[in-house]
């Protein structure tokens, strides 16, 4: 069946509905939802029962890039800087040096076990060199897996920040495959340009986006997530236009925004969480439709060999060498090695050789798809088991919960105060978002002129307002008084 304007909405909505229902029950059988999304796409494809003919790598790449924007941005928004800060150096080492070592180690192996040239081999290694943010975020959060000693933020930071490095390596080695008369040294200027411009642009657009979000006055709360989507795409496209790495820019921008005071932040976070799931489903369905199962069968043998080498040799080598300068227990290093999930990102990157029209493009794509599939099936289904074997997981009752989680889950608060705002208070005339209000407290209501109003971040504090403040502790109330510059109540 060919996709047309008349049936694309019907087919798309049915596939989306089936994916959501299948994903709801998948973990009862220990199967990651991402595998089901891929499987449903393949079943709906040309070789499946749906018979949908879809063979357009360019559209698939476009959908992939758009989806990765949402997935990386959502992951960045959820990244708590206070939890990431202690493991920042380890995360950067894994997302840069670790990716490079994985690409080189696997590429060298591929060169000796296939008829690929050295540049084609390194291209394949580069495409699958990064852990997949969609797979890691989805599986860790769906399983609600609690890990000891900052393991989880390390893994999430690595997966969220290592795609830019893999992208640069992929583009660089693709260029060397096309122009094999150039040397590896020609990659260095491209790498520096992409990373430096991407990092600066990400931070700059983050600060600019905060100002825009908090200063613009929109009539409807629902428009604020739309505004953030526009800012996200501007960040990506503008950075890419000036020669920087757009993926790195949007991740840094999102991490910055996620740790700032924003108007309607809760609404923005919820919207992006839902959009990230939608984009994961759409991305995996699209890639499932793009692949032809009968074309994967011939590469089953070599694909399995390469995939197992990646899991048990290339990934561990890259992790252990990258983390040599840091003090870390051996079992933690082994677990980080095992959470080297490959998912949709390598398949999206594998469309670049297809569009470039190089000789081994189809074979590279099919091998990459097989590697991603086996990685999610083997590693994704065993994360909890391996965590228990290595003793790096926390028991269910010991799982930590942050103060912000308590608020989101609407747990009972232990402290409440009515705080009056007098004429000399520095908060008068300011928006709540500009007060730097503590994250472990909320202004539930404001009594103003014998009326009660429900505030949001854009609400301006007036003279003689009475704030009804809720917090989870006395310390939280103390922080509130400090933020309001009221010192006589700090006991």
C-alpha cells in the first residue's frame, strides 16, 4: 500500500494507537517499548502485513532530526545540574573520548572481518559509536531503575551529550569515504568548529531563551510550550547554519533552561515529556517502515559478530580507557559499559551514507539496524538484572525522591505559612519567576484585597499581598523568607 494524502492520517493514527497500547503492556513481558515500535513499523512495512511502501531515506532523516531535537531537548530539561555537576568530567570523557575510542576500536575490527575499506569501516564504527538518548532515557525511566552513587545521572548525561561527537565523526568519515585522498587530520578543524560553536551557541541561546520566556507576555498558558518549541528549532538551525553542532547546542540550551526559573515551567516540562514520547514512537515507526526485513537477513551473521564485539569488547574498552583518570569502582565501570544502548540515533545517522550514494551504503544501513535491534533486545532487557548482579541497584524502598518529585506527586506538605508582603519588601513589583523562589516550596494562593488568586510565574507581587506558602520542611520555609528578604522570621 502506498502512502497518500487520503490515507496517511488514518494509517499514522492507527499505528500510533497500536504502539501506545503495545507499549503499555510490553514490560510485563520484559520487552522494551522501543523494540515494539520498531516491530510494528516493520510489520506495517513492505514485507509486513501492512504492505506500506516507504523507501525515502531523506524523509526518514528529516523525521529523525526533528525527533532527536525533541528527545534531546526534553532530556536536557529534565537534567538536574546539582546531580550532574559531581560527575561532569566523567560524563564529558565518556561522551567525547569514549565515543572516539568506540568508533576506532569497532572500525578496526570491521576492517579485518569484512571487505570494507578502512574509511568505510571507521564510518560504520562512527555511526554506532554513541549511546542512544531515546533508548537510555526511555528504558531507565520506564523501569524507574534506581542506581547507586550517581550512576544514573552519569548514564543520562553521556547519552544526552554524546550524539554530537558521533555526528561529527560520521560526517567526517563519510567525507573521507567520498574523498579518500584526504587525511584523517582534515577532521580536526571540523571537530573543533562543530564543538566550540555548538557549545557557545547552546549556552548563548539558553540565556536568550530564558529572557524571552520570562519577559514575553502571552495571553494563554498553552502558548508557552509552543514558544519553547520555536526557540528550540531556532537554536538548532541557527547553530547549524553558522557551522556549529546543532545537537550539542539544543542539549546545552535545554540543560540551562531546565535549571532556571521559568514562567509556566511545569506546563512546559509536561508538554515536552509527552512530545518526547510521541517523537520516539514516530521515529521508531518511521525507521521500522524504512527497513526491509528481507534485506537484513543476508547480514545476520556478520551483523551479529559486529554487534557482540561492540557490546563485549569495543564498548568496555572505550569506557575503561575513558575513565582511567577517575576514581570509580570496577563494578560501576562494568555497568556503564553494559548500558551502551544503541537505538534510533545510529539508524538516523546511517541514512547519511544512503543519501550520499556511497557503494556500501545499503549494507552499512542494514548492519546498523541489526546492531541497534540486538542492542535494545539484549542490553535493554537486562539492565535491571545486571544492576542486581553487580550490586549497583537500590532496593525499591530505598529509591531516592527529590523535593520537586514530592510536589509533582502531590505528597502532603508538612509546613505552611501565611507571609505578608509590606511596602518595603524587595519582592514588591516583581514577578514570582524573578524572585528565585525555592524549588522545595510553592505559593499555593495569594490573598489580595479580600480575594484569593491562584498565582503562576508571571504573577506580580503587590504591596500588602498575603502569600500562602507550602513547603516540605522548615528549611524550605526558611529559604522562602530568605528569597523574600524577610530576615526577622529566620529562626
